[in-house]
């Protein structure tokens, strides 16, 4: 496919100008005169240099890679139809939709961007974290740094002892059964050639505990509404977990809250201060 430089530039400018700072979780500021987002703001959202992004809007520079286009589509909060259109303008084939897609829909992103004071994350059906709020990172650490099968919390649960330290020991047996049950359900739903099936094969070869629980053939074990964390800085936390599903992408927005006035509520407030200091 051939890049349409004029069409790409016009589309990028139009999408940038149609977004307001509050649409993407940015402060507006008292002296703002720009209509829409500034180029440097979009570049930061897309994890690229301002110069690189500006050249695309000016019909210059090399043809962007698939990875770069995917990053721009996410940074501009594009819908799936808009994402596919952007790929074609850039001379690239759009990636597949559905469970294997990591493009987060604008609806979930808009909600996540407004949860500044709340631990929250967007995950795939395999427990791979795609995006976190700052307080979410303060609670669990940056879970987007993993690669390969280790991106899945259920996979790390059986292969990395550190994955269990954040959760109360009394909950470990239930969580073990839940992760195995969940992986079995997704592997059956997606079929033999799926990533879920591949993860199951890897774990069957690597973990005796996984093999033992897998052989019980349990399905349908749902997460408890209340989760018990053991944070290295603030200690025990009892948090209520609420989930919002994007059925088109099989992605979940998970939000953690504490009962107002409870000890966990005060610890979350403390964690927000500690997290802000660490992230500076």
C-alpha cells in the first residue's frame, strides 16, 4: 500500500484540533489559546518526538511503521474505524480487531483519563495490562513493562514468585483456581491456535501447581468483589473491585476503591502522595 501523505496530514490535523485537553486527561491551563491539542501534547500522548509528529502533519518524513501508527491511533483516542482509516492513509494494513487487538477504545480511555485519584487499569481477557492510572501504578507497580507471556498476570502467578507478594496469602488458593479457570475458559473460547492456548501449553510444561489445578477442569470461577492487597509501603489494603467490559475488544476497565472513612481509604490517600513523589 502507498502512503497518502496529504490525506494523512489532514486527518491528523483534524483529529488533533477536535480534541480538548480534558478529553485526554490533560489540564487546560488558564492562558490556553490553541484550538484543540498542541502538537507537542499529541506527540507526548503518542510517545514520540514533537518533530516527528509535526513532520507527518506537514506531509514530510519517512513512512511511519505499524507500531508508530498504532501509537498515534491510541494517543488520539481513535475509534476502531478511525484507527483502520489511519493505517490505510499511512500505507499500512490495519491490524486485526477483537480479542487479540490491543487498541483501547476511546470510551474506556475517556473514563480512565478521569480517574486521577483512583487506582484503575485496562486489561485484556488474559490479564495483560494495557494502561494504568498513576495511582494504579502506585498500587501494583507498572505492569505495562512486561513482554511476551509474562504480560499476563495469570502466567506470572505460576512463573514469578514476586507476582504473589502483592496479594494476601489467605487469598492465594482461590486466586490460583481463578487464574486456571479463567485461562481454561478463554483457551476454549478462542481455540487451539490462540494465545490463551499457547499460555496454557507453556504453563503445563513449567508449573506442577498449574498442572494439578488444570486437571480439576474447573470453569466459571469469578473474581471476588473485594480484593486484599499487601502493599510494601502502606501494608494491608481491602479494596472493592468494579469492572467495565468493552465487548468489542474483550478488554476490561478495572477500578479499585475503598470504603470512605476506612483504614484502607486513608492508606489509598497516603499512597497517592507516595506515588506522586516516586513518579516525579
